[in-house]
């Protein structure tokens, strides 16, 4: 597991090595476990980091987990997946936070000079646009900070933690076989 001080760069993980003689359930356990570890690792870092890349990587890891779960579902027909509905507010909050982060760090900076400097030599219009841009940027920064606090509150909810633990236990118990190494 990742500690709270681990940087995003140190969290990249190599895909698991899978010998050809592994059963599908063992492969599913390894692959799903890795994706879930990446997701929960990013969530752990997010508890204390404002790095926008952490939010992005958490969402990427969750999408990979969900995709891999779909892929392996036919082979896991007898395994009842834990309910993920209690994670929805967290996942939606991560999506909203990512939207704000992208607006602040990628989209809006590209358009700033076009908006604030586009009036032909009319300094009062340029001054007004610069003030308006600054106010909008500050409002978005406040919104992003509040959304980050909201996501962190979700991460502290006992039912969210219990769901993540149940999901981890489910993945760990999928194969029922000794791991192939």
C-alpha cells in the first residue's frame, strides 16, 4: 500500500507477471488486485495531496478496474461482486474534481490571453476583462478546493471504507487456488 507521502511518480506499477499455466481465476485475481491497489493507493495519496495528477490517476485506475471486471466477469460467474453503489458519491466527486482541475490547469490558461488582451487598445475593456478573469479563476479555485474537501470527506466515510475493504477481500478471495508464480 502507498503511504501518504508517496509521490505520483513512485506509484507506477508494472503489470503482474502471468505464467501461461495460471487459471483464469488466478489471472483475474492478480489483474483485478493490481488495478484495485492502484486505485486505493491514489485515494490514500489524495487524502493529503493537492496534486491534480493524483485525481486523474485514481480515475484511470478505477476505469481499468471496471473494464477488467467486465472482461473477467464470464469466468467469475459464481463470484458475487460486492455492491459498489456506496462508492458512487466518491466516484462522482472525483469526476467533478477532475473537471475543475482540468479547467484550471489546462483549458482556461490556454484562453487567458485571448480573452484578457483581445480588445484593441481599449485599456478600460482590458482592465475589466482582466478583473473578470481573475474573479472567475478565484471562484473556480474555491470550487476546486471545496470539491477536494468533499472528496476527502467521502474517503473518511465508514461505509466507503468498508466497501473498499470488502472489494479488496473479494478480489483477494477470487481464485480459491494457490497463486502461480
